[in-house]
């Protein structure tokens, strides 16, 4: 069976990441959807980016990535999503993330195990 995600080091297409993040690509050939993940205690702070052809699959990819993280990172009890754009808020809400708090820089959404 082909792995759904693989560690990725290519063109990041705007993916928010730094040296503290692991980057993954959703393993499909018809689009490019990337995720970055950084541990924060028992939570994973995650971001995503998609090329134009991946936008119709983003909800499926996010839900599969959440399942992948919970299954493969024993320490992870929740996924944190720091959102700056309203259109992204709508996407994470459709993926069962729940609003947790607002700051001057972002809205924080959480999805628990």
C-alpha cells in the first residue's frame, strides 16, 4: 500500500515553515498539497499549502493528514491551526476544527484526538 504522506523538501509553494517543522506532501500525482508540522508540547502546530489543482481535494487531504499525525506521532493529542485568512477558517471548520481563541495576528482552531 502506498503511503498517504511522505517527507518533502522541494518547492514549498508558500507553505509556512521553518527549521523546526517537518514538511510532508500528500502522495498523489494529480495535485500538490503540502503540510508543515511542529511539535508544541502534546500538540502539533500545522499549516498547509496547495497548488491550484489541489484546492478541490484540500478537505480530504487535511482530514487524512490529521489521521496520519494522530496515528504516527504518539505524543500528539491535538492539532493546532493558526489561521490568518477567513477562507481558510471555513476550510478548517469543515474539517471539524473548533475555534479556541483570537489574537491580534490570527485565529486559533483546534482538533483533538
